[in-house]
């Protein structure tokens, strides 16, 4: 398909939505087909879709312009508000208020990675099923630890940045360390609310075990907060001892005043 014909299709797709609510869909592809009667664009190889700042790359799928829905049967790569997702079998509305996908790798805010068999989103909630969760630091490359949380079901509240995990194993590689029937925590984008933050397990080796840190955050005033940071050391599934750190922080005109108290 020549470039001139592609340009005409892009303009048509844009105008079909713009005349109602000034929203635009941009499609860049070497091979696309537009069904004018049904108002559906069929995506071909190396297709790139952009809608309100969300970009999707795929080799196969379709966009229902009239109903503002996207359906991808094959693999896809999605960038949404700085979060990155890749997987397959994506079905969603173009505003991503509701949708589902399978075999998903999801990177939240460049520091939390979730691999899930299925993902379902409804308005302000995302549900992950049969997933592995671990913290990551992404500075041009993946830097993820060897530990992970194997979770049967995770409910994530987008607005509050709040996670609830049901039936969880803490494990290193394929070795299960211990079991948690339920726990919850806030993410890095959460507002100042009392509660647990993202836990951080660390594995040493099979002889010396490892540890898990479960920070608890307490906001006192708009300028003052306390963070209680217990670290539990375990060996072969049994807790041996723990270390606790209390961090007091207060904002002052010159910066932050911090006081630390440690006990072991």
C-alpha cells in the first residue's frame, strides 16, 4: 500500500472521531485495511496505534472506530502514562477504562514488575490472576532481583495506588520460602496514607536464608511522618531474628530533618 493511500486512511480515521469529541486515533502501518461499511480498521505487520498519549504496537488486530474499541488477537506492546505492558489477546475500549489481556508483563512506574496469566481492568481497579511480582529498577535495562511473590490474585486500586494480594508464596527462583494468605500495601505513587509499603525480600543462599523488609508508613502532619521498617531474617522457612528501624522525618525550611532509631 502506498504512502499516499495510508495518509488518506489516517485522515479518515482521525476525522471519524474528531467530528464528535475532537479525540484522534493515529495509525502508522505498512499494511492496513479500512472497512468503510463497518468503520473498522484492520491492522497489519508493525502497526503503531496512538490514542490520547497511549501507544500500542502490534502485528495483528482491529480498531472499531464507531464503538471506539480495539481487539488484538496476537502480541502487543503498550505504553500507557509511563507504564509498560506487553502480552497478547488484548480487548479494550480506546480510553482503557475497561479491558482484558493474557500472558502479560506489566511494569509499574519503572520499579514494580508483574507477570500475570490474565489481567482484567474495570474503571479504577485492575485484577491480576496467577502472577509473579517483584521490584525492579529500570535504567535503560532490567535490573530485577531473583526473589518474587507468587500470587493467586492481586487487586490494584489505581486511584489510591493500593495493592491487595490473596494467597501468596514468597519464593526465590522456584523455591517457596513461606506462605501469606493475605497482605496489602501501597505503591510509590500513593497519597500520604497510613499503611504498609511494598515489601522487599532479599535472598542470601540456601544455608543462610534471607530476609524480608515490610515498611509501615504513618503520616502525622503535612510536614511530619514516621516510617517503621522491620526486617525479618529467616533460615529454611523459620524466622530467626529481626531488625527494626524507625525513621522520623520532618520538613523544615532548609530541607528535611531525619532521625533514625535502630534495634536488632
